[in-house]
């Protein structure tokens, strides 16, 4: 019962040191003793379990039944081939699934929260998993509590404990409290913070008392099965499509069987053909391919600094047409430098500051003391705005640690982006002085006096107007302006209402935060691809507009709206106005939800960035919530669909580009698979319907299906991105994946099917020397002729499909302009596929099993010409497409 012990006793019990923290060697020892600080998840499946899971499929049952029947009837080679097909299918399935799973696991790892701990006397940020009992942990607003912690210092700390207690209203924590009732409920243990709960306000420091499965949440083991399995809209749609196609395929096969029966064909042959065709035609590999292409795309995105937290986001990304972005740190570098200051009625550059002047000195002292950044020679942590202020102090030999030692902080009200202010109470000799800093407009409303050259005099409205005018000069130059004020207070009371009023204005400073260099290009790229960029900032209207203009987000100040103006509009009015707006300034996180909704009301697909605790609602409201990886709080990350590990706007644009490419690649794989399946159906169905001999044996179909459904389809899924993808407008999420592709799918399916039949006819003609047009009726044919012709059909079906995969790489660009070898995996799959086919017909043992024979050079010539026809036909069609596209462009 940690809550009933004094923190001093716990320090002794856990052999730790609140000032220095644990030493590295001690941490290693404790890691070995307690293990990682994480909850044990579900155990992974064994290989055998995975294997049997693959077999648990109705199609596989049918195949197994078919293999058994063939075996019983003495068709041993058929049985073996079907067995091999089942085996390879299962292996491919396992490999694909575990690859997808690994990729998703890696993603989870990347987005695990971090914790600030004190170790070897230094504050360091470590993955929460590495926390050990005895660690001294610093908690700030927006962080997940990494383990169970006995607090020994709290400053207005509030924690939301719904994960543990179900209570969603944050509770106040108080380190001073010692409870002795042994049965105090978790929710009442105010001096404790529990693993998996969330700090929403204030600060605290405590000792890790329990980690991993020993924590309260670990005991409940509540989160163990929380693995959510989110399917993307496309995956769901494709699964439905798969079902419809399966029913269609089964009907066709039943009809085929019936026709065969009426034609008095060999029933076993017909049965096997129908089953093989059904198995081949049902796109059972489709969901796996989609998942793996998505997962691999997501892996590529990680390399470009975007972590996708929810798979459906990948698809939505491709449709984004509005990016709402925070300014500070995302569009700008977040490297702030104080350049100007205003004090004693004068606006000067910072280098001209006279530290001997009492007002000017107090200005800097205020900004350094009312400041949470930590600063040492080796490391700087904290808000860049505050780091810049500490740096400004150093210029004038006012060091934060020295100042804090002589003017101890006795209380504080943290900064939040609604008030846009921060206050501390510091001791000056025997006095308590409130130091407040923050947004100038908010600051002036709570100041009644001004400190000029050592004198406190009343602050008139006229003086306020002059100060505001001076501040505009700074904000018009894109400077962020921060005001400073102080007052004496009789006690250390922390009520905002009593501390942050009736203050004495000291002065203000202006700091520059240059735009990120690469952002301008990304914004213009967005413009060309139908994506609007919207800047959202807590900064002043003028500062925001100056930067927006530089980045070419806005041209005119009428495109900027402030939070105040926004407050005056109702939802409809905002929705009307929003079309013309590009910048929202002086907004609080609450405004962001309104902004997202207003944009969404026009059917836009909106992405919104955020970092703070209060940004979570807007991140959830957006179609794509984007959290900052560096400056973002755990709350914002938890609510987001995507995390930027570099906080950079350009990364959002790269992710959108990648999202578009991933969708296109999935489309290529899907259309390819379906056109190949259609080809197989057509070849067999036509032949049967016309009463011809069957051009392919069941095992041929199964085999070709195996060769094309796996490597080539996957290789299309990793096709290099189309460099021109950002020239297109965003895809409407309502558009079907088949948009503009049904024609090509049917055409190519027909072509492949007819070419296979053609190969069969040519084969029979060459072998029999027949002059009749269709010498194809079974009664006329010898077994040798059939084997020969089927070999031709078998090879043409497989090779034409393999070659056809090249057509899928672009809807209108020639494969030669794309570069034949730019997708090496695809070329590799094609070559491998052809090689395997060649081996099957040349190695007598295999040829025997497959019931095929070796082909002569002339045969290969015929086969090659036939197999190249889909490529030639599609290249010609693409020429016409390009011509009509360029006509459209001219028009
Ligand atoms: P953006 O929304 O562009 O990312 P931001 O998130 O930095 O900007 P806020 O943090 O809400 O915006 O800051 C708004 C205003 O609050 C700033 O213009 C500044 O005047 C003031 N401010 C920012 N940081 C602090 C701080 N640490 N202490 C006091 N005031 C601050």
C-alpha cells in the first residue's frame, strides 16, 4: 500500500535518490530483476497453428476433397499436384500474414509513449517500457503515466483515470497527502498516479513503485485483449466483392458441369475441371494481397517520417483535399530567437538591451523565471519559445539556475493555449512576486499599471494602444510577441483569478521563427494537386499573415480570421465563410473542431494537425488526425491516425503522395488478379460450351493461378510510385476501385482467354495437320494431340498473364517510358514464372506429372507471339489514351 507510506520511506525502501535518480548500473540490475515495463499481450500463434489456420477455408476443403477423389481413382499425379498447390498456398499465406503482422507490430512499437526520468543526475526521455521501480519520474500535461507512481511533488497536477476507474473527469493529485485507511479506493489515492492513466494538466514528480504486470492495470489485465483489428473501407468492400465473385464463379462452374453432363463428357473430368476453375476464379488471395500492400506501404511511410496508427488512414490520405496545419514547428522551424524588445516606451533590437536599467532587467528576469525549459551545456529541453527566452537571458549573464536559486519558485499556473498565459510565484527576499508572461493582447487586458524606468505608474488606454501599435510592428515582421508583467502577492495562492489580474506591465519581446525551407515547395505541390493548405495558429493575426504570405498560403489579409471573429459566427455562417479563408489566428484548440466541421460540411476530406491535450477532439473530428511526434503529447498521439516523427508539414504531403500510390498499387494488383481469373474462366467455359475438348487440365489451371496470384500480384503492389501522381486531383472516397478500369479488365480477361484457346487450336492443327477450322471435338482427337495442344495452351495462359502484369503498371504510360526494369520484383517474378513453366515441360518427371510435353523452337515462337499480344494491344490502347488526354488538356 504505497499510498499510506511517506515518500521519504519509499525512497529508502526502493533505494533511490530523488535528486540524482538511479544510476545506469542500478537500472541494468533492476531491468534484469523486474523485466520490461509492459503488459503481457496475447501469445503469438505457433507455426503449426498458423498452418492449420490457413487450411481452415472452404476452398481448401474442396481442394482436399478433389485430391482425395483423384487419389482414389488412381490419378496420383493430380492428387500430388493439388497437394503441392495446397501446401504452397498455405506457405504463401503464412509468409504474407506474418509479414503484415510484423509490420503492424513494428508500428505499435514506434508509437509507444516515452517517459521523462531522472538518471545519473540528468533528466532523460526514455521509452516507457524501460522504466524500472525506483526511477524518479517527471510527469507533465499530456503524458501517459508509464507505471504506478507515488508522487512526492505536484503542481496543479490533474490525471484522467478512466482507463482504471471509469471516471472520465480528471482528478486532482496531491503529493502531500498521506492516507492511512488501508482500503482507500484507487480513485481516492490522490498521492498516487497509475499506469495507463493520463496527465491532463500541471506537473508532478514521483517514484516508480510498480511496473509492468505488477501495476494496478496489470493486475486487472484489462488491456490484454485490446488488439483492435481495423479493416480499411477498401478491405471491407473487397471482401464483399470477393464473396459476390465467388458466388458468380460457383454458378459458372455449376453451369459448366451441367453442360458437360448434358454433352455426356467424362463426369470425373468435368467435376475436377469445375472445381479447379472455381478455385482459380475465386480471388481468395485478394484480402491478403491488399493487407500486405497496405502494410508494406506503411513501412515505406515510416522511412519518410510518417507513422500510420490506423490502417484505414492510408486510403483516406489519398483523398485528402484540405490540410489544416499548425504553424509553429510544422510550417516553421520551431527554432525561436528573440530579436526585439519593447520597454520604457522604446522598441529596440535585443542587442541594445541595457541590463543596468531596472525595467529592462526585470523584463528578462521575468521571462527566465516564468519558464519551464531546462538548460544545460549539453542539453536543452522544453518549449522552443521558452528555450529562446532562457537563451536571451544568457546573453545578459542572467542564468536560469542561478536566478531560480535566489528567487525560488513557490507556485505556478502552467501555460495553456486557451489563456495563452503562464504565471509563477517567486520569492524576492521576503516577498512573493507573481511573474506572468504570454500573448500580448491577453496580457494587456489583465494589466492595470506599467513599470517604466523603475517607476510603477497607471496604464492608460492610450498607453495600451501605443503598446499594441508597437507590437503590430513586430508581428508584421512575422515575429511572435510575448508580453511580461508582475505584481507582489501577499501569499502563494494559486487561484488564476487572483494571480492573473491587476498586473504591472513590464514590456514585451519579439522572436523570430523562420519558415521551414522545404515547406514552400510542398505547399505549391499541394496547390497543383487540388489540395488546399490552411494555417492554424495561436499566434497573432499579423504574425500569422506575414508567415502565410511568405509561404504563399494566403495573399490577402481578408483570408485570415481570428478566434474572436470566429466566435461570433454560428456553424452555418462559418461554413459559408470558410471557403475563402486560408489562415486562422489566435485560435484555441476548441476552435479547431469548428474549423474541421466547417470544411467537412462542403464534402472536403480534411486532415488536421495537433500536439496538445486539447487538440484530441479536433484530431478525432478530422478525416486524418495528424499528431506531432516530437512536440506532441501522448493524448494527441493517441487520438491521431498518423504521427509525424519530424513534425514537418512536408511529411504530410509525402504521406498523401504515398497514400495515393498505395491505393493505385492495390488497384493494379486487384485488376490484374481479376483479369487473369476471367481469362481462365473464358478459356475453359467457351471450350466446354462449344463442345470442344477441354484446353486445360484442372491441375494446369490451379498451377497457373498459383504462379500469377502470388509473386506478380505482390510485385505490382510494390510498384514504384508514379512521379506524376501529384498532378492528379484527389480521389473521391466514393469512387469505386474499378472506376475507369472495368473496360480494361474485361478486355484483357477476354484477350487472355481467347489467346489460350488460340494456342490450343494452333497446337491441335500443328499436331494433326488438320485443315478444318476447329478440329476440336474430343472424338476426333488422339491423346498425343491433346497433350501437345494443352501444353501450348498451358504455356500461353501462364506467360500471357505474366506479361500482362506489365500492362498494369500504368493506365496510360507506355511500359517502355516507365522503364521496363524499374520494378525489379515484377521482372524477377515474370522471369521466374517463365523459367518454372519451362522446367515443367522440359524435365520429363515434371512433364509427366503435369501431363505436358517439351515444345520445339517453332512452338515457342508461336507461344511467344501469342503471349506478347496483350502487351502490344495495351500499348496501342495507351497511345490513344495519351492522345485523348493531351487533347483534353489543350481543351
Ligand atoms: P501554433 O498553433 O502555430 O502551433 P502555438 O501552438 O505555439 O502556435 P500557442 O502555443 O497556443 O500557439 O501560443 C499562442 C500564444 O501564446 C503565442 O503567440 C504566445 O504569445 C503565447 N505563448 C506561447 N508559448 C507560451 C509560453 N510558454 N508561455 C507564455 N505564453 C506563451
